[in-house]
């Protein structure tokens, strides 16, 4: 069961910052401590930045999730960009197509409790992550 999602369109750097602030605020409102809230914010920063850099536009959706007594935050990053050719390679530490450190996707996966990715070259990428309290 989930609540209504907040959706942030990602088209510019300011949208990345807005997505991070929105995620951290949502986490804090659910009672996540500062450290876990910042972990969520870091994951959202990576996901939103990937949309901005690789796809130019897309969105981040943030919603409260419930599973029985458990409460958490679910974030979906969706774009219609170029997609990812090799998901296994993209999820390896230090792999990068843009001369970055290559820790974005694998780091996001480590920061969150759940991580699911689907991507089709030429059609886009959808990444869903969750953090449970």
C-alpha cells in the first residue's frame, strides 16, 4: 500500500536539488533519522543526476510505502533517454561512460534496502528503490 506520490520533473540542475530536498524532507517526516535521511538524499541525487546528464529529462517520484507494520519511502527514477546497454557492467563499481568515479548506481544500490532497474537501449531506464524504517 502506498500514498500519493510527489513527482519532480528533472530537466535542469535545480530540479536535481529539488528532488533531493523533497526526498530528505519526506524521509524526515516519516521519522527517519538524519543519517538515513541523508542516505536517501544521496541516492536520489545520483538517480536525478543520471537523468539530467544521460537522458536530459525524466522524473523522480517519491512516495510513502507501507508493508504491514513497516513504513518506508519508495523512489522511482524514470526517463526516456538512451537506456543502458549492459546493466551488469553499469552496476559494477568504477564503471563509467562519462569519466566519473563510477560509483553512482552501485552506490545507490548499497544505500537503499531495495533496488530494481530495467532499461532498454534507445527507450529509457526505470529505477525503483526503497528504504524501510
